[in-house]
């Protein structure tokens, strides 16, 4: 393959240590960073593949946008998930790249918008016959029910990702708890709230890669069985970002090896259908619940999922026979061929 100058675009959401230490228990659990973030891994791999990577931080300022516009490259490897600490701005970044005429990896503006609004996404799933939990949407008193809901329900922001705003307390069992949780979300996120039927079952992730020809990767399970008794079995923010906590230590993702072939097929077919329904491209991950009776329910779809070499998407790619460098190269090839 030809070698390219590739701009590795990323954002940073930094939490002040003093602010974090002084925050109350009612503050949202936030996304945290490791010392070596995914953009460094991707840049290292691109260098080893013979490309010329250029790291570029989108820091939330107009200056960084102007600098991005002026930077010449063959391709933008888009790892940016927010702008100025706004986690809902991912589609705006893609739109900016499109206005600049720059080629970039991952899902386009339209797919990012559809996936970000979980209520809209669920309506699209229903149109396509893809099973998803019953839900309602509410914003400051305006309630839009799709069907009657029964407790327990899970209450979460309609336009956040990475489990932000979904703590264990998101699962409620009464009208009072529901109203309190909705008020908390409105105060902290100023976002519509999604009220969703709580589905008992196993937490399953299926990655999908490709454009014209799609491939569903092996099934990954987030094992929630070791959470304390009485704790909702959900991929809460404490599980994903609560480093040092028991919930974080005791929940691990691994390739699911105990599933019947027909169940694997059902999960993979559902993932491909959801990927297509929301018009994702290049790569994505579909989060599902596998109910005890074998039914599959789509919880959400993640365009451009976390690409760390230890994350679920790379884990599934390795199981499919791809090394991490081969995965990164394939994403570059997909984006260049599409562009």
C-alpha cells in the first residue's frame, strides 16, 4: 500500500486533581485518561507501517481549528470524541473536516448524529425490525412515550457516550427515584433523558468492520457477574472509569467462548443490521443484551469505538486473526478507498 502523511487527530479531557478530590458523591463519574493514550499507540503503529504520522490535539479553541484547517495531510485518522469538553460534538468535528475537504477515518457526520441521539437510533431500529428495549424520552417536563414502561427502568442521558451519566444509581424502581434521577441528569447534562426498560442478561459487544463488504468480529462479553449482590448488572460509569474501585477491578471483557453457534450468529447478524441502519462506516461496535431466553436486544451503537490495543474492538480483531498493526492499516485502507 502507498505510504501517506496521516494527521492523528485527538482531543483531551483533563480532570484537575484538586477538583476531582473535592467533588461530591453526586457529581458524574467522568472519563479518565491513561498515561499513554490511544493516539500515541496509533501514531507508533503508523510509523512502523511506513506512514508519516503527525499528532494534532484539538484542544477546544478556535486556534486549534484554524491550525487543523492549515495542516496538509493525505488522511486524518480521526480519534477526536469531543470539543471543549463537549462529548456531543463528535459529529461537528466530522462536519468541519468535510467542509475542509479532508479525508478522514471512521463514520461520517450523518452516522455520528444518528448514533448519538439514542432515542432517534432506537426508532430507526424499530423501523428495521431490530429489537431494542422499550423507551421514552423526556426533557424538562416534555415526555414522549413510545410505549408503556414498567419498572425497573434505566435512566440516562440521550446524547452522551462512554457510559457518562450512567452510574449504578441509573437503575430505578419507583416514580420518586425516576423523578430524582431525571432532575439530576437535567442539572448535570442539560440533555434530554432516555428512560429505558431494564433488560436482564449478559452484556455483549460485537465489532463490525468494512463498508461495501461488512464483517462482524467475534463476540466480546463484559463479565458483570462479580459485581456485588444488589448492584445492577450494567456497564456503568463506575465500571468503565472508576479506577481503583472494586467495580472497576472485578469487571473484565473477554472473548465469549461458551455461546452456541446460533447465538453467535444472531448477535453478529443483529450487529451488522444495526451498523447499516445507522449508516456507520469503516468500523463500529454494537452493544447488546443477551437475554436468558436467547433474545438479543440492541442497547446502543458506537461509531469509531475506542481503538486502544487492549480495548474490546482490538481484542475482537485479534481473535479474528488481525494483529493490532494490521487493524490500523485496514482502517487506513478503508478510509482511503472510500474517499
